[in-house]
C-alpha cells in the first residue's frame, strides 16, 4: 500500500487559547516496499503523523459531524488535504477505518504496557478476533497466534498459557508486537520500538523487523531517535521539525546534509561524524553511512594508495 | 482526545484575585455562601451580586469562561425551577385571560414565580462564585490552602500532612494518567477495539482492555514512586519541615474586610427591608 | 575513603532467578565515577536498591562510607548520603511544581525553611534548570524531568549519586543533558558517581567500569580495557560502542588502526594509516 499525504495539518486543542499546531502542511509519500525511518525531536509531530496513518487521529473532514466550511466571498480555498493509504481515502468519513486498522498495524512506544489478557495466547488473539467479520475457528486462531509468536522469536509451547505479566521485559515487548502482527498488516508502523532495550535486544529487534519486512509485511515505518539505527536500516528517512517535513531522502543523501541536520538540533550517525572529520583531513570517503560500507570504503581508500597498510 | 480536556478549570492570567492567598479565597467563598443564604430579600442578593461582579471584574477572567460553568448544571437548575414553579404552596394563582393556571396538585402562583426567581438567583451566584475560585486558583494552591486551613485538626491527631501529600501526589499524577489512558486507548483501538458501536454490554466489555493495563500501570507507578520517595528520605514522620509558606498580604486584608462588610450589609437588608421568605 | 564497599554480597528475589546477585565484591573510592554495565536482568539495578536499604541483603556486607547497610539504624543516615535517580522520569516526582518537588527531600530530613530555599537554588543551578523553578513537570521534556530528579536528590546533599538506568528512557538529547550534568557534578562538586547503564558510550566517560552478568561481576577495569575484550563482552549480551565496532571491523579487514573508542581518535588513526601510505 502506497501512503500519500499532501497539505496535512493538525492542531491540538483547536479553538482554545492552548492550541498547538502539531502538523503544518505535511507532504510525504511512502512507497510500498520501503523500510521507512522517521526522525525528529520529541514534539516535532512524528507521533501525531503516524497516528493519522490508521485513523487514530481523524482529519476534520473524516469526522462524523463534519460539515464543509463555506468560503466567504473573495476567500481563497486552502489547498486540498490528501491522505491516502492504499485504496483508503482518510479524508472521507465513509471510509471503513476499522478495516484500515487491520491493514495498518501500529506498535506504540513501550507496547508492553498495553498487555491485559490472562494469557499470552488471549492477548495475541485479541486483535485477530476484533478484526474478523465472523467468528474464526479455534484452529485458525491457534495457527495465526502460533505464527505470530514464532515470528517474534518466542517459543509457542513455552509461553502461550503463561500470564504476560510473568514474562521478562524483552519478552513482554515481543508478545505486544505479536499482538499487532497477528493480523498480518500490510503496513507496520512502530514508534521507537527499541526504546529501553539493551544493545543486544535492540539488534535482535531490528533483525526481527527486517525478517517481517522481507517475508510478508511490504512496508515498515519506524520512528527512531537513534541515528546509527536509522543509517543502518532504512531505505528512506523523513525528518520532522516543528510539525513540518524538512527532508525525505535515502540515508546516503540525508547524512550528507550535516549542517542542516545539526541546525535542526539532530545528531549524526557515527559514520557520518567520521566521514566529516576525515574530509577535514583531506580524506574523502564516499559511503552510504552503514558501518559495513564505511569499513569497506576506508579499506579501499587505503589500499588505493599502495596496497595493504 | 483526552488532550483536549484542560485539566482543572484554572484560567492562567495575573490579577488581583489570582494573587490572593488561597486560604482567604476559600474563606471568602464560605463567607459569601453564608451571605447568600442569609439574604432573605432581593436587596440582600443584589448586594451579593454586586460583590460577585466586582470579583469577576478584578479576576480578568472572561465572562464566557465563568458562564460556561453553568452549562454543566443547567439541567439541575431547570429541574429545580420547574418544581418550584409548579408546586410552591402560594396563595395567589396566576390567571391568564380567564383560565387560572391550576391543575390538580400543579398550582402556579405569583409567590411561586417570585420564589423561583429568588432561588435561581441564589443558585446562580453559588455556582458562579465557586467557579471563580477554581478559575483563579491552581489545584496546587487550592490543596495548599485546604491543608493550611485543616492544620488545627492536627490537635485532634488527624494526619493533615499525610492527607496533603496524598492530594499533592494525586494532582501530580492526574496528567500522567490521562496521557497513559490516551495511549492505551489508541493502542487498543489500533488492535480493533470499537468503543463507539454496539450495545452497552459490548461497550463495557471494550473497556476492560483499557482498565487492566491502566490499573497495572498505576500500581507500577505507585511502587516506583514509593521507592523514589524512600530514597529521598521520606519516613512519614511528623518532623518534616515545610518549605512552602502561605503569607497574608494587604490584598487578603481587603478581601477579608469586604467579606465582613457583605455579611453585615446582608443582615442589615434583612432587618430593615423585610423578608420574602 | 571508600564510598561503597560490597563484600561477598548475595541476594535473590525468591524463586525468580533474574536480578539476583551472586557473591558480588567491589568497591568505589570517594570521587570516582564508576559505570556498571550489563544487559537487562543482569542484576545491575539490584545494586542500587541494596546500597540505600530499599532491599535487604541475604548475606555478605555492604558499607556506605563506613556505615553498615544491613543495620536498620543506619538506613536514614545512608539515604542521606546516597542519592538514587531511577529510570522513569515520570514516576519520581511528588509535587506539581519543580520547586516543591526539589524541596521534598530537604523537608523530609527536617532542614530549616530558609536553608531549603538555598538548597533549591544550589540544586537547580547544578543541573542548569534554575529558569524552570516554577514550571510544572507535565510541561517538561524527559531530559529536563530527569535533571529535576537529580536536583531533587542533590538537595539532600548526598556524597554519592547512583544513576539507576536514568538515561534508558530518554532521547539522545536528554541523555547528553544528563551525562553533562553528571560529569560536571563529579568533577566540580566531587560527588562520587555510580552509573548503572546499558549504553556503552556512557561508560566511556567513567574512570572504571564493571560488567555484570547473571548476578555476578564478570569484568572490571578501565573502559578501554573492557572494550578491548569485545568477544567476551558479546557473551554477556553487550556490544561495543559504535566507534569501537567500526574499529574492530577495520582491523579485521586488514587496516592496522589501533584500538579506539572515540570518533576523534579513530579519524586520527585512519589519517595516520593514510599518511603512512603516501610516504
């Protein structure tokens, strides 16, 4: 599913003196098949944006009581807002938002805090049962739950009848993710999925997301604060700042804009810092800012001189 | 969105009323309520109304914001009004044309209308005055004021400081818990929970996946907060000192005198201008 | 003087094996900055809770500035000298304004009103939050909230500051804010710091690092020593900081850069290699 947003605006507490403009004229396209990163400071509008993607935040025109505003004479109509996820038009109140939600999976920050059921099985099956039109057979549910738990790297036989609250922190997060991917969404959106995990946990989680992306989930969108993680994993990155999208570029091009990123108060991946320092010393390394490529390019550069250093 | 709900009613501007000591505001409100109830004719009430108008003007809170507080109890007001209008045991039944407005127990009298207006006026002022207090005092100041006013209860072995701490923590945690509710609701909505459709049984069932994580979250918070408090040497003993101190200023003296004058004025009105009750 | 001393410390949470401690021995000198590393559930957070009597140890001894932590009569005195900042910035504040929150600790130990004011000034200045004295916590960022939590602890005037994964829930900016404050307190106020973390970069700033695994101390030494043993670290579920990782990768592909952990160092090493070739 292709995601397109044009002239997207959103204001919290509209019509009160405490109004906050969370999104200002956002234009963004995420192609199917992308492993898409979103970066930006806390409060830059990232979270507000991703909540639009499955209708958790509804555009005014998609709300039940919406009536189109009549323009005064001489007033120019504001540019038309577009928000399209696959075949779903999110500006239209007739859209079946529940169906959309089954296609766009959403993993929130610290998703382990939304677990509630008595057993891991029940919790994972929750979304599946909610979304299906008619009751599913126990076998189908079991197959789906087993697959979801195995995808996130848990042993079905070991955990299915345990209380989710008896698991370790890392396991809880995996169960929570399983509870979202159990419906096999076509787009998976994650808000800082690795926050609070230890280094190995982070690595495993990113590997897990790549596995899901490779095997059946066509589009993965994830919000991250960790520039190294973004440089290593994404095919494309959007930079949010003060509610607007500043850049949408592949990491290779994005992290060449060092001055711009720093002026937005954002950090750089270690590889980009190294490239910048080496450039000052007259050494040009042209890499895509993954660690692997950086190592290769440095090696090649040095060997380009006179063989092995 | 829960974010659309501003917590408490506080209207953040600077004014004479905002700057008054919360204790004097609470005491004044009590005094004002006494005056409103003492008043037995419209002159007394008019006096109260005048004071209220001065208060509102001095608070720099827009009148709409104050009137908004009426909305919540409009139904109650209407109900009381109709009850009094229909059933007040007056003597002179209202006659329109040739038809007296009297059917069985329902009897609309002039006295009834008069009394209803009096009662409405009274209720109206009670509500406006208390919302003036919450509009001009932060919840924190309000708790501080209540704590300070309750201090004499210490002599009765009532744990005032514990109560104050509990109120303070509750106030502190409300925004966090609202945020969390919001987050959990969104998360469960994203997993297909439907809060808007279906019969009552279905909707109540939809709340469970929110309540449980919220409850567990609140317990986790409580535990962590308890540890943090222990680590910061909280023992619950009486030997704590208190940093915050409320001090009376010239403003508070003015308010106090105004309150005394109001009650005196109302009493004089009652004595010299007759009573309608 | 030794700020902290653990001798043969054992601890367990009953049947659950995670987070327990097994024969832990280490000490921290006054004025040191010591990092404790370990994956989640390695027992590193248990250390903090044992230090200030939130947990009671099963066997062995813990001394905090010479006071025995197992004796109840010392608990209050120990809590005054050990300040602990926890993980979740949202769950450490008791009051709705910054000022009142920082005052909580001094109030508890019965400091006079006038001095509390001075302590609030001092603590907020130390964490660079003096402008936020009257702010409400709900409006602050995670990093700012954690700085207030540190200020709240500083107002008790502790001699050792324990950060129990205090940066785990923060964004990179917030983490940097906290690390800057902690380093400053360590250097300028001479406060001993025990930094419990799973961010390897943070450990680089420490004088010494301790690695924990399954409730045991498995490695000890300067950060450089620890990170030079990368295979061993991986066994304990830890990774090198990114620069160290790149450095190892370069070495493996035949580039003779020396071990380094900081960006500047590695850039210089690569430059050195390059210049050697050009001669």
